[in-house]
């Protein structure tokens, strides 16, 4: 039977520095009155642990408050020592990991640490690494949503992937034999994207604000940086597929080995009566990599629910089938 680690992210001592999210190990700011950073195990965690124990698994519950504590959990997934000295996941591990998440940003925080652990530096790239990848197959994980009802309305990543949400069903999936491999986006800022990113801000009324930037996907240029943009969506999955009522991403698929990128460009249209109106023109492209270069200072963005501002060129590229989940 398996050893199973149930990992929950707790409040960090330094909320700005911990876990690389800008919001502590919680992965972002908690909602008003919420308990994303609760220090005691949540009911879904306890129920999942009970289901695992009943099935014969040895269960360890860990609340991590820092990157170092996340890293200590991930070290349990290491394989045997290699001659090249690289940390490498165990392909036949008897330890399995469940990440209890209150938001996609928490899941991203853990996967970011997993990538940092197992991605070898370019100067030490091993011969057994696939030519189209910069990291090995990452260990499969279980995802336990801490609010099972939340995903149906907010379309968190677990809901998009059709993963089980009930704690007992999550336990059964993690103890089973089925694994679903998914694409991962890495970027030159040192982070990862599981679902997608949306670039662009809004005013106090929620109306998108125009910005300029060069956006390219492989050899296709979606915007050369001279025209206004209202949004740019970079999709691995479909969580950032719409802007108001406008469809941005139409074919985002987390397992097809491609990124889908879309930009929304305001276009003035004149009718035969010479009355002008503005409509959104959506341009899309799919490829292996994308780059965005802001032209007008910093551009606000959301990346897997983590807010930031982009003031320089940022590139994303696909790592096909790099991470995996237990689908049930």
C-alpha cells in the first residue's frame, strides 16, 4: 500500500516572500472572511485522510508555511540517487501526494516548486531527457478542492479537468492506477502556468483599458505593438477563455502540446448611416511558444489567479505532458 502525503498551504511568516506568489503560501490574498490560510486541517482534508486510512494507506498531513517546507514534502517523491547528482522523480514511487487547494494559485505554488526541484540547469542537461522538454515527467498528484461547491461556478482547474471533488473520491483516485498527463507552461520569469494568463487591466467600472504590446506565437505576429489591445489571453486550459461576453480562446486544450493565444483589438466600424461603433476583433494563434513585449509601461495580469504587472518581455513555452493528475 502507498504512503500518502496530504499537503495544505498555510499562512507564511513573510507573506510577500513565501512560496513565490506574493501572497504567502496561501497562493494569494484570502477572500474577506475566508479561511484559505486556516492553520487547522479543513474538514475535506480530514475526510480524505479518513478515506485513505480506511483503504489501508499510511497518511501524513502536512501544513507548509514556506517554500522550504514545500520542498521537504516534494523530496519524498525523489527517486534513487543518480550518477549525475540531479534530483529526479521516482518513476515507481510508493509515496503519493495530494495537494489540498483553496485556489488554483495554491496549486501553482506547489507545482512551481516541483519544477524548480526537478528541472536540470541547461549546463547539466542529461542525455535521458526528452528532446522537446526541459524537465522529466513530474510525479502525478491528487487535487483536493477545499470548497467542493466552488468549482462549479468559478471553473477552477479541477472542474475544467473533470477531476473528483469529493474527498473520498479523491482518495480512491490517488490510490488507483489511472494517471492523466497534462501540458505545462514554463516562462522566462522562472514560474509556471497550469491553466492560463490574462493580460490587461480595467477601470473602476470594470471596462477594459487599452494598452499596447507586441504579441507573437511561434512565427505568427498577432500584434506588432502599434495598435491598442484590450486583452491578451494565453491558454493552456480554458479558464481565461472569455472577456465579458467575447470568446477569446476557442480551442485551449491542456493535453494537445500547444498554447492558444488570443488578443482583443478594438476596431471602429462605420455603418452606411455614418454612425460609428466599436467592436472587438479577436485574433488567435496556436503554437509551441509565445512572447509578449509591453510598449506602454507595466501591464496588469492574472496568471493562474496570481496578480502581477508585466513591464518587460515575457516568454512562455509548452512542456508537453510534463505534469500529471490522478483522474479517478
